[in-house]
């Protein structure tokens, strides 16, 4: 005589859930491998060096392609400048609501950015100086913030104290002339650049208040022609871009409906040094951003 063994509805539900989870895990691993392969194919043949690091913050998936190699930061160095500046504010060495008097003699640098249009003795708030540095990537404002943050020595000390061993300020920093000749203003790796932005995103940079303020600055970026251009305008994105003749770079935190993800792509020693939209580095950044959005950001 055969007996039919009855299972409780709760046990049946649990079994189905485990089966579904196993299927999802297998699909995720497969998709991740395909995504990695597609990215590797995308950079194959690029006339220069490329480093990519990407992490999906919900699933924990990550992709690393030369992610720990050193590259120029270009203007992405303004993120560690901002971090150290807010540390000075948090420590009470700077007043966040303070107003300064601008003078062209404060920063010895030839630039045609927005701050250069200010007259000497013009008043400007610290908040606006930070906004010029991050939102518009104004170099004069950035060098002023670098000075207020304790210079390259102070910025590198903050980076070292917070576990970032590869990211460094080189410009106007004693003892780093050789590094400046190789990398310019600053140097970093794609993995560490992602780590800096993720620290801000998680509210762990300096303090929860400072992290929130910094994250808001990073969501108000004027330069949106590359990675941001392929992400829907209704999706919030925090980012910072960098570009010099032989290097194009971007770090991007996407608050996607399907789960947040963050990535950084940096090129170096590019053959294409043009400044048109079809520059090989600019095109690659847009293509990588689109591929990641289709894989991790877009809802089915």
C-alpha cells in the first residue's frame, strides 16, 4: 500500500523559494560572466590603456579590469579635495557658512574658468567655491579648495588615514614632483575611485552630515556628455569627470530603480588626443555606461 506524504503549505512555499533563488543565482553568475566578456571585447583594440571597476551594491556583483593599476585622476582629484575640505569643516577649522574675499593672487594659475571672471575683492561663499569645483570643475576654485583643505600634504594624509593607499594628490605637494610628471594633478585606481564615492554614498565619509552635503554636490554635475548621457534623465546620478589630453575618466554612482551601482573607467596614454565628442576615450565611456545601464540599471 502506497502512502501519499502530505507537505505543509509553508514547506512547499519554502522549497519553491529556494528553487527560485538557485535559478536566480545561476542566472546572475552567467549574466556577470557575459557582462565581463562584453566589456573586455569593448576595450579590445582601444589605442591606449583602460581600467574599469564596477560594483552592483544590491547583489554584490563586481567587475574588475585592470582595476588596481594607477592612472591619472585629472579632475576626479576634486573628490578627495572635497572630502578633506569637509573634514576641516567637521573639525571646526573652517566655517561652512563663511564668506571669502576673492583675489587672483590667492591661486597662481592661468585659467579661463568661472572664478577667473570674478573681480578682485569680490565676495563669495565657501559653498559656492565648492560648487564651482564640483559642479563646473572650475580649476581655480579647486586649487583654492585644495589650499583650504591643507594642501596636498593634508589631502594625502586623509587618504592614507582612511585606507586609500593608491590615490594621491601630486600637484603642489612636496616630494611628489616625480609622480606629478607621470600622472599630473593626482593619481588613483578605478577601484579606489569607486571606494571614495561609495564611502560618500553610504554616509561614512567624514560624517553623515558631510556625506549628505558632498553627495548632493556630486548629483549636480554640469558635464553630462559622456557616461551620464546614456542614463535616463529621471534617474539620479552622482558623478565626477576628468580629462586631459591622453586620459579620459569618469566615476559614476547610479541610483537605479533595480538597485544602486557604481563604476569608474579611466583611460591613459590615448593616441587620440582630440577634444571632439567622437574622441575614442569619450566614446568608450559612453559605451561602457550604456552596457552597465542595460545590464544593471534598466528594468525588464
